């Protein structure tokens, strides 16, 4: 049976096969050829073995992955998939077979293997599920609960509202849906851009999958079969944004070590045995590290707790101690919620993570084949009923005028404390009580916009993005009655920064400034509020904003939060004070009172500081792309970027720390339901993950300018580039 591989002018693979299984095999094979280094890094990350060739910088992730039991959860989910949905399980196996077939040829053309001494391993059927889980495990932002716990402890409950915004570790998106009444063709348009950490190679793979059952083009996740997030089948298209739902919980576990193992205090007052074993993590260039893994009925422990050497010695009575009642209610907050601390004599606390796939054995892979087979929005809607995580807002449209705006995923029903703070595992009332029904949204005047703001998913979340991006997209769309696919790039690249208003209002109220500071203030008040790479005004604003953030972060009112609590290194971006102040600056400057902080004085000091040493260039001189690489290139100097965190062109710096941007549009797309060949797309780098290859970064100039490449589906316009294995039977 022959597999046909074609490529367009950008090196994007277009695959054709006789059936869905052969097509999955072809997808796995071509992905291994184009992205083998990326695939192997991700496989090792889910296994918690990446430090074995990446060294100490990868150790923190490996510890988290093992403690969170990501690999074990993926194995369980695949075993459950085989029982519940054998057709999809067989399809996943076909993809994995293709990956294994393509690994040797891919590795031979990829220099990173020689640099690290790594040899490609053998993929197992659960690996795609593990990659999906590892990619999205932090999407729900459960580490924010650690921040809230500390902020409330030191600042009071009002801190939850003041700091409630999407922060530096969050992944978001822009997405908008235009009904036919708002387009030049009379057929719907979908457009947007997912905001993730920019990685090299990129997190999305442009690809086409064609067989007699379906012909789908879109953005796949390397290592995962099918096209889950953004796709066009010819008759229906869909896209997603992060719903900002809260569906993972952190439990404070009270633990004790006995002569026979480890026990956790249950809500009924009894001590129950915790699963317990040790594992060894190999670290390139360093001795191996042994870690202890524990899991309670709530979930796996992700924080340290006293080991056998440091915990109080067990007594002979430990194994037969009668059940103890739960602590008094006021004891719930006595320890402050920090993991790994001793609570009462002979006991210690640590944090357990409860997340849906660990509970249900389901990662939502049963949605993937039905999505590929979808012919209209009703099919897409039914397919997303099987979606698990991450929880997304879905837009879809079909050629018959059907439209869809809904939330998809699995969110547990539980107490308010679970959703916002750390839940005490030893007290009743914190278990999960079923699952929320997924809400649907409407279009307003033929338009639906989602940019991680409050919307249909509001009942399911706690922290959402400010409405600036969503409001700006809608305002731009309302500037004309009808739009074409070609016009969407003007929205993708808009750089207006509405969140600058509170700081500029404070600046306008300042007087008695030195001449230099007064001149800087006047420059900023006349600035057009666009974060363009060639703008000196944007550079001046960013410098003042960063100085304000640093002055606020240094105020004694926040001193207790300046040093993050002892938590896993992977979670520290959510716990650092300066980024928290940076992303909540609008709220902090607009609050009626801020813990006694003299905000005009802080802003005055910041303006005077910047005026004494003003930026001499443009925003793009310091706001530069800094993609994540498993093997960083120390000499890499990224290109200048327009945009900012709250712009539609969302290229996030971290004010107060750096102007460089590691997060931004990981792809851009426009799906045209009038004619699929009028659709458009681009990614930050290119289709090929091999450095130096012709298509490694050929789309970067497009991406930087906000331009888009055409989607080509005419086979006659594609170049056939079959791999040697494609004729194998």
C-alpha cells in the first residue's frame, strides 16, 4: 500500500494514503523525519528522563514529571483507551509505528543527537498521550493557588482580586469567528493565534492529512496523531482558545512515616496507606538523583516532605496507633499551606496534585478521529463532547452556515476553597462531586471573540485575562461591516496597548517634576500607545513601566512575598513577586488603596530614574524574540518584535525583569469557509525542525511582519517528495 508525501513551497507536508491507519503511520513517519529532536526531547520530558542528556537544567522538570506521575497517567489512559475505543487506540499505534520507522533517518540529519550523544529510543503507544499531557499539565495554572495562599497569608483576602489576572506562566490565545453576514463572501471566517512559549522547533506542525474518508489541513502537535486544535476539512473548520478554566486541585496532605511505610490523614480521621516508592534520575555530567514518590487517594505528591533521614523517628506504636480525629477547624490555616513543612510532632505536610486524567483515565483522544471525519459543526460539536483537557473555548463554522461557540473539556464540581486555594485533605467537604456541564456562547452581530477574557467559561475559572485584547479585536472588526481572509492580518498585528491607561493617568497627575522627568512625562502623554518595534515612545513607556514595577516590588508592604516559598522550581514563575506585580499593574494602580503604598511617589521616583538614564533606541531594540530551546544557543540574538502582553499582537515581556519575549503567537491562521485555498497561515520559524535546513526558519520573516502564507490544497501545485519507506507494504 503506497503512501504519498507532497510538500508545498514552504516545505509543509501534505500526506495521502489509502486509509486512516496508513495515514496515521505516514504522519508519524514524516514527523520523525522533520521533528525527530523535538519528538525525542518531548518523549524524555514526559518520562522524566531529559536530564540524562540535557543535564542539570532539565532536572527540575524531570523531578516534577515523575512526582506528578505523568508517564504512569499516560499509560493508564492508553490502557483505558484500548478498552473504551479500540479503533482510536489502533490509530495511535499506527502513528507510533510510523514514528519508529522514521526515527533513524530523522536522527541522521539532525545535529543535536551528535552534540548530546543521544540515540533515538523506541516509541510506545502511550507516548503520544504522554506528550499531550506534559504539554498541557500547567495550562490550568494550578501553581497560582500557591501564590494566592501566600498572598492572602501576608496581605489578606483582597489580594486575590488585586492579583487576579493571567500571569507569566499562562498560555492563552486570540480567536474570532465571523458569520457569513460579516464577510465579503457570505461564508464564515475563523481567525486567531495561539499564545504559547515560542519554541525552536515550533510547538505546532503545519500538515495536511488526506485519505478517502477525509482531507484535513491544520496545525498538529508534534508527537500526537491527527489535528486537534486548528483545522479545516473543506466543509467545516474549527479553532480553540484557552478557556482559563480551573480543573486541577492542590491538597495539603498531612503525612506520617511509620515502620511499614507512609500514611496520610483522611477526612474521616483515619490514617490511610500512601503508595510509596523511590526512583533514580540520571543527570548528564553529575551523579544520579534519587527521589521519593508518594501518592494519596487525592493524587501524587509534587512537593518535598521530610525523608526517612530527616523525619521524626517512628516508634513501635506507629504501626498500630488508633485512628486520630481530624484537627480542629482553626488548624486548617495554621501551617500557612507551604509544602514539606512539619505540622505536629511526628507529622509533616506536602502538596498533592489532583488532575482529571489521573482520576478518569481519559485524555480525550476519542475526540481526535471524529474531528478529522467532521463534515459540519454538528459533527465538531459531538466530537468535542469527548474532549478532556485542556479546557478550551471552541469556534467552528461550516459551508452551510452552521456556527459553533462552546466550551469543551472536563471540570470537576467541588468547593470554592478547592478552586481558589489549597484544600486541606484531612477535612471533609473537599472531594470532587461530578463534572460541570460545558456552557455554550452566542455570536453578537455575527461576531464571537475569545481572548481568554471572561465569557462562556466564567463559571469554570478564577483568573482570566483582562478584556483589552478581546475588546480591541471587536472594535477593529466593527470598523467595517464585512471582512475578507486577506484583511485578518491587520487584526493579528494590532499593537494598541489599552492597559497603559492607569499608568499614564498617574503620570498626568504628577507635578513638580525635574525638567527631564517632565519632558519624559509629556512625551508619554503624547505617545500613540502603540507598542511598535520602531517606536521610541513605546521604549520610553516600557522603561518607565519596568521602573514602576521594581519600585512597587521593593516596597516593604510586599517584603514577605519577595522570596518565594520553598516549592518545586518548575512552579516558581507563578510565585515570583516582580512578575506578579508586572501583570497585575493595572489593578494595583487602579485600586482605591494599596496596603499603604504611596503610588504617586513610586511613579515619580520611577520617572525621575528613567529620565536620568533614558532609553536611546526603540522598543524593538530590547523587545526581542527569545525562543525556548532544549539546547540553548548562547550567541542567539533574536529579532526585534512589536507588541506586548495586552496587545492583540501578544508578545509578552516581563516588566521589571526583561523586555525579551519568550511567549507570543505560536501560529497564526485564517480559515475561509468560502474556499479553503483562500485560507492563510504562518508559524514563527518553519516546517522543518533541523537547524540549517531550507525550511527551518523561512516563515520567520512572514511572522515578524504579520504576513501569512497561502494554504495550498491543489495536489498539482505540490511537489511529490516520497520518503524511501513510503512504498513499503
